[in-house]
């Protein structure tokens, strides 16, 4: 069941379960690919999109979507982790999605966490997105502190792909994926908020009560760099796909 409302220019689609919300996100991604089979997807990692990626794999296996000509750009990557490190975002994408669909691995891009010249790798990433024609659909999650990608509170609205320091809160949150908190990298490369806002369509998925406050601030709070997700309200085509728990604090 969906409730669609228009609030401060973020469309909100609420589903009773995380499973249904995830399937909706998969449908939207597949829809974008079917509309433009040689288009460009912006993809996210983390706990949130895993079920959506599984649903997308299911749609691929059922012959409902063909990824052979698409290009993908991921939001972010930890600095210092090689691509085959179990916690690198490149490894996550390979495991959770790319290996199970017919995307050409040469057309999947994740920032290079081992780049010797990070600034140059970042401007090259921006150039590659531009040369690909820009991102058609960007998938996002949201941090408890309102971060999008690794744009932590205080990130500039016009920021571009760059090196960032992770906040203590984000390091603590992501420690669940590592053996110990000491192993969580302290820095990452992330697309900027300006980069994200240039995508033609943005779909933000948030699941669970833990995200309810961040979601409510995104939709109802002030538009401020202190809550990066609120800056999405400056974009014309954003949909927040939520389960009921993440939508709990919405008016
Ligand atoms: C992931 C990313 C992050 C996550 C956010 C939520 O590529 O950029 O912004 O979307 O931290 O993470 P989860 O889904 O693990 O709650």
C-alpha cells in the first residue's frame, strides 16, 4: 500500500514493510533502465539497499530488465581499502548486485580508495560522470545524522566529489560491518551534494525506526547544510521511499 504526498517538493511514498519499499525501489531502478537501456545509474551501499538489490536481481532473472548497456557510478568508497577488501564498497557492489546481473564490469565505477592522488581521482570521477551524460537515477540512503553519501553535516550544498573525514557517529555506525571499530577507515571519497543534485531523478530509501528522525528533519525541518538530506528539497524530482517505521515521525 502506498501513500504519495507532496511535501516541500520531496515526494514521499510509504509502504507498510521494508520488503515492499525495497521492491518499489527495484521497480523504479528497472523502470529507469528500461526507459534508457544505455543510461547511467548512481548506486549506494550500506544495509538499506540490500533487499532492493535482491529484488532487482529477481527482476533481471525474470527477464524484466537488461543491464548490458548501462553504466553505474557509486556514491562513495573508503580510503585505504583495496577493491577486494570484504568491507570495501566495490566488493559490496560486486557481491550484492553486479555479479548477479548482466552489467559489464568495465562500465561499473566506484571511487578509487587506493588512489595515490586523491584530488585528481576525484576530479576524474566527476569528469567520467559528465562524459557519461550525467546520472539518470541516483539511489541514496540516509545516515542517522542526515548524511547523504558521506556528505556529513556541514558539507557544502555545492560540494563535489572529494576526500572527507567521517564523523565519530558514522564510524560507530559502520563498525558493525568490521571486526572492530579500529578497522573502520577514517576517511572516504564521496560524491558531493552538488554532484548528487545534478542527477535527473533521485530515489532515497530509508527503512526502520532508526531513520525516522532523520527522515522527518529531511522532509519538515529547515533546509540546511547541517542536515544534508534536507538539501534534496532543492531538487525537482526526488522521491523518498519509506517503510512505515521510517515514516513514523512524518506529519
Ligand atoms: C552508502 C552511503 C551512506 C548510506 C547511509 C545509510 O553508499 O553513501 O550514505 O546510505 O550511511 O547506511 P545504511 O543503509 O547502512 O543505514
